C-alpha cells in the first residue's frame, strides 16, 4: 500500500512539473509574440527581459502608452486579436469618442491581467457611458493593484459610486480635472466595504471649468459627507488633495472634521 502511495505521489509530481513546463513555455511564447507585434506595429521595441517565471508577478517594468483611436493602435488591437498582453507596470490610455469592436476587444480581452497603475485620459467633453467604454473600465478594475488615475471625466453621481466601488482596493485614487455631479450626499456605506484607499487626489476637479466648487460648495460638502458614510474608507483614508479646487484649506479641514474625517490630511487648499 505504501509503495502504491509513493508511485501515485511520484506521478502527481511529474504531472505538476509537466504542466508547469507547458505553462512557462506558453508564457514565453505569448510574451515573445506580444513584443514582436508591439515592435512591428508601433515601431517601439520593448527593452525588457522575459518576466520572472518563478514568481506569480510576470510583470515587466514597462509603460504601455496608447491613444485609443489612433490608426496604429487600431492596427495593434487587430493584430493582438484576443492575445493577452503581458503584465506591465503601468498602462496609460487616451480615449476619444471613437469606438469600435477592436478598441473594446483590447480593453476587454488584451489588457494585461495585472498592472500596478492605470491612467485613463479622456478627451475633453467626451462623456463616459455604456456606449463609450464605461463598462470596460469597470470590468478591468480587478487588474489594477496600486494606483488609478482618471482625467477629464464627466461623471454622474451613480457613475462616481460605481467607479469608487470598483477601485476601492487600490491605494491611490486620482480624479483629476473632472466634472462631478453631486447634487445629493452619496451613500458609500455598502459600495466601499473593505475599502483600502489611502489617498484621494481631486486636483483641478473643483476648478471653475470643471465641478466649480467655488460657486457650488455644497457639492464638495456632499462628497465629503459621502466619504464619511463608509466606515472602511474612514479607517483607510490618510490624505486628500484639493489642489486648484477653489476650496479654502481651513474650510475644507473643518468640513472633514465635522464628518468624522479629522485624521485625514488635507493638502493644497487655496
């Protein structure tokens, strides 16, 4: 009986090693194909060695920057088809009104499984909705580990809640130069359970050309009161930047203190 057990263990060991070998070979092949496609289409060589196959990271110190809508990007998306791009440190996407199946296929299927930082730059006056990548940006949230940066978005109250809920696991949430509609206090009590956000940057979002908190301070107050509805966010949040938001430093600090956020450091108020 003991002999049979040893034989079974040995077979399992050999099977596991074979499966790992096949998996490693597949990773190497996909990595090399992606590098080749990237170089041929965009004429940009990726100066990086093969990802460490002994770890679960498989993360290359490379920044993937692209403009969704550029003819070269569309060609890249077509070439990748459903091939998964290998994990990189940072993904930066510029999005215009243009939308087609190749763009969506890239976001839904070819975006790396893991990246430390995601930057999404929306061309001004483009409203994100289900027809312009909104669902894709929500679905990709689990792939982002540390930092997410949204720039030039126009977001309704419902969209703000969905974005924050989707990215509640990141350390830093940046919402730069966005138009936020916050007519009432958002309830984050359920949406931000298990929240791990430590820093929120609202740079420029309160400016006159955007959310205009100088003339509509009640919307800024609504947002901070909304933050306070989440116990987990109150526990995790360390600092909030309101640079160029037309909100005075002392007034902002008082609003935070009134809403059980007195321990949060408020930065760069006017």
